[in-house]
C-alpha cells in the first residue's frame, strides 16, 4: 500500500482500491492510509486468473458511486483490469503494465495467452490515456505500438526495509529469490545449481539459499543431490517482509539465472541491501544492472560463466563492496517509492485533465 499512502499523503488523492477475493460476498476494508478497499468475489479460475461474470456490473456501479477522476489499471493478468477498463467508459484510464509477454513456452496455455495479448490486451491499451511500465524493454517490446503514450516508471523499493547489513558477509553465501514452480522453467534454477557444483572444489564452504515456493522444489532437491551439492543448498520456501530482507543481508552475493525478467524486483531489493548482483543478461535485466558497475551480467544458459562471475565476487571483497555500494546508490537515486509515487502522480494528473 506504499503507493496508495504516498498518493494520499503527499499529493492529496483520494484513493479507492478494487481487487478480487474468493467467495460470493463483496468485502470492504479501510487501509492505514485512509483508502477504501473493495474486494470483489469470484468463483472461477481460468489458469491462474480469477474471473467473475458479475464484475462488469459491480465495477460499473462502484465507479458511478465513487465517480473517479482517473482509473488506474494494473495488468497484464487477464480479468479484473480489462473489465475495469470497459466499466470506466469515458473516464480517463492509466495502465501500469508490469510484465513482458506472459508466454512461458507452455504448449497449451501459450496459444490462449496469445489470443489475449493480440486481441483483448490491445483493446485495454487503446482505451488508456497514458501507460506506464518499468523498463524500456517492455516499452519497446510488447508495448511498442503504444510507445508514444508510454512512460518509464521503475517500481519502487522500500529502502528502509531493504538496507545493508551492519557487517558485510564474507562467508561464500549465495542467495536466490524466485519461483520454484515447474511452470517457471525460464527461471533456470538448475543452471545456478550447476554453477555451485563447479565452485565446490574451490569454495568448499559455499552455501546457496533458495527463497521461493513452488511445486518443483523436490525436483530441484534431486538435481542438487545428483550434482553432489545437496548439503550446500538450503530451501527456505517463500519469505516476505522482514524475513525476506534479512535473507538478503545474510548473503554475500545475489544470483539470478532467469532467462527473462521484465524488470527484476528481486534485483533492486538486492541492490537496496548493498548486495552484489550476478544475473543473466536477458529481458529487462540489462536496463536495471550496469555491467561491472553495480552488478555482473552473464550469458544465458551458461553455468560456467555464472560460476566465474560468482567466483570473482566471492573471492574479491573490495570488488564486492564496490558493486554493492553502487547498487545501493542507484536505488536511492532513482528507484525509491518516493520516486515512483511522484512519477505516477504526474501521469495521473495529466490523464485527468
């Protein structure tokens, strides 16, 4: 709710939040920042997206009651946002587009996603007065047809929660934060396991902490066992809040082997924690990481290259300090919640005129 609180306290907006909830009753709550939250019920799921045939009517009624100056829609997950775009009718809308394409190489789901991205998504984007996204990778990729009305607004990072450790970790501890679902094979977690296996002979004290949930965890445990590094890998499950922030502070380097990240919030959380970053040069990562300044970029699907980059950080404390310091400075200068809130306020104000 940092965005809601900032828009209310710093810029005078009255904010109403609409989201979804399983069940059959509308739930209404008040937030700490004074916003009202409407949770619209649903009983159906299409893939991982909730949907309800009643949402258009409920959203139209709510908008007639609230009569907003501007409607902010967060997509691309199909459903509530697209329906809200239509329920807004002639009211100005602003879209924040959070990802690139949702296709993941799934033979069944990708054709369905293709229909959404080629037919329904453009309808929502055409209706919008303004569009915001996190990186040029998204603007120049899936949003290229709408680049003339698209602004780059990097997601905000909580630099109070994510802060440097009081003492830099010198033990060889690697941190991974991300999905461990089988459907998220593009995260390429096994590549990181292979990189750790390469490093084992030189760094026998090496530890890898894997933070994230998913139905593929047992599969990855088997991979670690096959590689002979099961004793080096700890699976912590999904962590949030302070526990997640402490996971960053307890590591010496952050590693992201994913083939494509639209932005990579986990990268900016690591940077805010002054943690050196080693990441695959794919998707929007190169728009976040300056290679050899605040992180190291490596080729995709190359465990040896990742092992070399991790080695250079883990065995060179001065280099690690420099990477972490520059990363923290970058986040403080351009990626705090205050920066994002101010940028979105300008966009909302322009759309509402």
